């Protein structure tokens, strides 16, 4: 019975996402026509994600190690356990931002409009395509747009999810451009909705998110990329261990 209720909740959540997406679609489409309107797409995405979640009893609680000055540009590096992480990051980042994500999202019914415009798809099967995607991301950072990258590059296929190794890309970018990087730990989002919910459904609840203090990179060189990657991994891993 419990699983049946969780499956029903998942369908309700998916229905809410679809309903509000099509309700806001005229605004999203209008804002998608020109790059100087992309910031408004992010504003709509925040409202859409928040309302879709709240409709089915999913809420988000952010705890900050230090206050974040969102007038600055950052690379945000969260762990990844749930499709809800997109909403989490949209609500967290108060400035203009974009996501980097897998190429397949370009063809998604809901994600496609974003990954053809404001967000950056990455085809990791092609080194050249990956290089172009990261050059695009660097261009966005130089324009003052915060970039959100899940350094695991995927949602772990183990349940409960275990933190996977991190890719180097975000950390090399942060050092090359001297951009601070913000580690973010999603503590229990997977308990509300793991991955896309197909296996275990979803349920109402509060997703607890811990936002770590930004790590400055101005003093680092490209040789420090691995050390920076390991530092961020260690910060997130330690926080996850604290809540087990």
C-alpha cells in the first residue's frame, strides 16, 4: 500500500510539473527568443519549480554556512540524487544562471526548451563536443552568469545513492577563470524522490540543502585542479556522513 501511495504521489507531482509548465509556456517561449531575456526564463523556472513542488507537499529548506553574495559569479557544484535537484538549484541561485547537463535533455518535453536556449548540453561521448560545451560555459561565466554543474555528471544508480567520483571540468574552469566555487550538499532529497521516481515513487516532505561557503580559486593554478576537486568531494562527503 505504501508503494502504491508513493506511485500515486509521483503521478501527481509529474502532473503538477506538466500543468504549470504548459501554463507558463507562453512566457517561457517569449523569453527564450533572445539571450538578453534568458534571466527571465530563470525567474519563471523558479516559480514553476516551487509551485509544482508545493502543490504536492514538497518543500525546500536551505541552510547556509555563510551568507552568499549573489551579486558575484560562481560555479555551483552540488551532489546529484534526484530530478528535484534542478528545482533546488533554481531556488538556491538568486542571480542569472544556467545549468550544464547531458545532451539527452535537449530532447526532453520539459527540459528541451531550456537546453536549447539558457542551459548548456554536454555530449560526453565526444571530446570535441564536450570541449565546445565547456568553452560555452566559460563564456557565460565571463558574462557574469553563474553556472551550475553536477560534478558526478549523473545520478548514482545505487539505492540509497552513494556519492560518485567527480569530473574535473568544473574545477579546471573555476581555476582558469578565478571563479569561486560553491559546494552544495543535498542531504535527503533522494528520500523524497530518488532519480526520476520510477523505482520508488515520491512522497511529500522537506528537502534539506546545506550550502557550504564559497572556495576562492584566485590563488590556485591549473595544477591544483585535482586537489580542488578532491577538496569539494571531501566537503560534500563529510556532510553526507554527518546525517547518516
